[in-house]
C-alpha cells in the first residue's frame, strides 16, 4: 500500500504541474493517468454527458497528434474537466494558450483573456472563409522569411510550403498572419507568389489577425504533393522584438529566417523554444548577425508540438 500511495502522490504532482504549465495534451494525459481510467471508460463517461468521441480521438488528443477544435470536441473537453475532477476551464485554458499552430504571435505577457479573444476571433475569421478544421494537407516543409524595416518594424513575411494531400479534392490553403501590438490589419496586403492565387481575405483589428485563402489551379488527390509560395506585407506596427510559430502536432521541416535592414541591425539575437505559451522559455541559442548578411535563421528538421522562435535586442 505505501508503494501505491507513493505512485498516486507522484501522479497528482505531475497533474498539478501539467495543469499549470501545459501543454494541453500533457495535462490531459496526466489527468487520465491520475484518475486511473482506461480510455474506454473515459469514452463511456462522455457518452453519459451526451458527447460522442472515439477512443482513437481521445488517444490522439493525449498524444498531441491532434487537437480538439470542433464545437463537439470542445464540449467534450468541458465534460472531461468534470469527469476527471479538474478545475473549471483548466483544460480549455490550455487549449487557448496553444491555439492554432499557424498563428505566429508574441506570447510574453499575454493574458488568458487576450488569448481567448484571439482564439475566438480566429475561429470567426476561419468560419467566414468556410475553412474546415482539417485542411486536408500535411506540411512536409515550411520556410518562412521575415523582413524587418528601417523603423525596426515587421515589414513583411514570405512563406513557402511543401505539402501532401491526405484526401481528395484539396484546392486551397488558408494562411493566418498576426501582426505586432497595435498593428493595422486593414492596411496589410497579401500576395500570391508561386503556384497559387489570392482569394478572400478577412481581418480583425482588435487582435491584429489577417486570414487569407490561396487557391490552387488544380485539385489535389490523396498522396499528391504540392509547392506554393505567398507573402504578407505588414509594416503597420511599431518596434518588433521577436517572431515565433506554434505547432500543436509533429510535422515536417521548419526553417525561419529573419532579415534586418542595413540601417537597423540588432545588437544580439537568439533562438528559443517553449512547450506552451504559459511555459518558461528554454532552448536558448545565440545567433550571430553579420553586417554583410544581415540575417539569422533556425532550422527544425522535424517540428514537435510547442513553440519555436527568434528574438532580438536593439541597442
């Protein structure tokens, strides 16, 4: 019995840590383990709440392979908080803090309310473009080029994607851009640069979000690969100090390059990682900026759930 009690204490401590710092899938896994429930029992309890979720989906959620997004899935998360005897909003909060892997944003100092507002605004914008939770595309490679202007502002970014369709009929990609604090999405513009054309664009001033669809000239079949490139012109905010990207599941290669104006070079740069927006930063590595090349970069051969980014200091 003492051994069982010790194991229970360890499981409870792990759960408390996960609920404070996330990410969502780690907290969910810790909660299920702490209650000693097999996934079949969790599914049974959910059905009593009138929520239908498959055992496979529950497994994916706790592994971080997928993330609850649809209204029915979010109902399941709220029910799980009761079933697993967790504080109200504890799992929902962690979902908000790691919302949308395509959303690049500043995480330091952002309140829970602002994260929820951003997540809600993004859902509204995506709904306005009839964007399904599953795009039908798997990212094999993603190269982002960020450009800083002479005023030290985020002037724009360019993204090149290599994707593979995992279902038939995919013919578009929905891109998300979030500018720095006090940016003006209504003054931003989007550009289709290779193998795509710009479609509808939606903006939300309060959160600095811009969502744009890029249309392919062909309908992809399951297994087809495709390469396309687009850009966003920003330059609407003040001094920029970092750029980051969040991923809610494992994926292909990601490369981030930040190029500075010749008349506005930072004094130092470093890369960093985070398990979630609420977690402390780690993985710090200094990046040298030469006056000649004026750029720094990072490469993740295979992305993992979490956040990766580059930050810089001005004189």
